[in-house]
């Protein structure tokens, strides 16, 4: 056995070990999240009853119609908005399905971008474009330099017209579309640049609007923990995607030079990333449906005096 064979075997063993650890942590996290969602009741607006009791409503009839001594007081009940989430406890927030349905799609997009854009040197070597090794690595940072301030400004100015969750939804869709394009024709320089820009700008949308949505939905008290959960998911996705991409690259490459050439080197990686992005889209659509239904439900109960 030659030294190169020993080195290759050791590299495979180390890669297999880290892949096992990553998959174990990911599966354990998913099982824990599922258990928490099923075992705990969905997060309720616990402050609704307390706030409602302070309102000047005198009684509720048997037919369920609220009555008061003054028509103005009843109008005040109907116009009162649903209380904010500032009083949620840490356990309530972390056991909320809505939190995980928001955190996981955002973390997936951030993790995929870090992995996909971080392998730029590997792309250029595989496509024999080494002359761009000194120029393209700065593309992602330059795009974020403009993307983050612009998306943040647009989100604040157009919040009443276009909600912040819309930016997250568009980010996931654009990220998925770029993955599908990369799966087919990523070996062209122009297509590679466009895909890298789309992945970067989609991530900028998530990074600028995700924290604002967390504040709006769950309040300040648990913001640090919930925001950190996004980057925990992002790190998990980054490590897993980097491991499987490296293993697939070595499996498909020439072991004499440890280099793979052509688009087929990344076909399986882009395919797996595409399925993960589809999963993120499904989770976020479920989040939108649940959030819309719960807001209507709780606002109706509050105004009805239940």
C-alpha cells in the first residue's frame, strides 16, 4: 500500500466520521423538534384574556353577544388590536411550531449559500477557469455590500405595501430557481456569476428581514435565542453540505490528481441542495398558512370577548 493510498483511506475515514456525527446531530435535532411540537400545545396568546379583562366590558349574554353600558366602550373592544408577544416565555417560544417553521427555512438558505459560494475555487478548477481565481472570490462580498442596505431600506419603507415575509418567500424561490439552473448549465462563466449573485442576494433578503420578523412575532425577550437558532441551523446545513459535496467530488474525480472535471462533478450536490431548498419552501408556506390562520382566529376570539 502506497502512502497516497493510506492518505486517501484516512481522509475517507475522517470524512465518514464527521458525516456520521453531522447526520446524528441533524436527525436528533429534527426528532427533538418534532417531539416538542407534538408534546406541547401550540403557542397561544396567553395575554389575551388578561388584556381583555381590563377592558370596560360589563357582561356577556348567553347568546355570546358582548354588552356594555356604553356603545363607545364596545367600539373600543372591537377596535383593540391583538396584544403583542412581549410576554412570551422562553419555553413558549421554543415550543412554538411557528418558530421552527420560520427558523429552519431561513437557516437552510443561509447554510446553502455559505456552502455553494464557498466552493468557488472548486468550481473554477473543475471547469478549467483558473484565470478567474483572483477576481471572482470578491463577487459575493461586493454584492452583499449593496444588497443588505438596499433590502433593509426597502423592507422598512414598503412594509405596509409588501410585508417582510414576502422577502423571505422570494428569497427561497430565487435560490431554488438558481439551483435548478446550476444543475443544468453551471459550467458557463456567465451562468456561474448569475447563480452566485442570486444566492448571495437571496441570503441578504433573509439576513435583513429574518430578525425583524422574529421581533414582530415573538418579541424582544427571547430574540437572542431564537436568532441564534437560525445560525445553528445554518451551521448544520453548511457542515453537512460541505461534507457530502467533498465526498461526491472525490468519488467522481480522478484519484491520481484528486480533481474532478466537468459539470457531472457537482450534479449530485446540486440535486441534493435543490431538494433541501424545496423542503425550505414547503416549511415556509406552512408557516405562512398557520400564521395567517392563527392571527384571524385569535383576533376574532379577542373581539368577541371569549
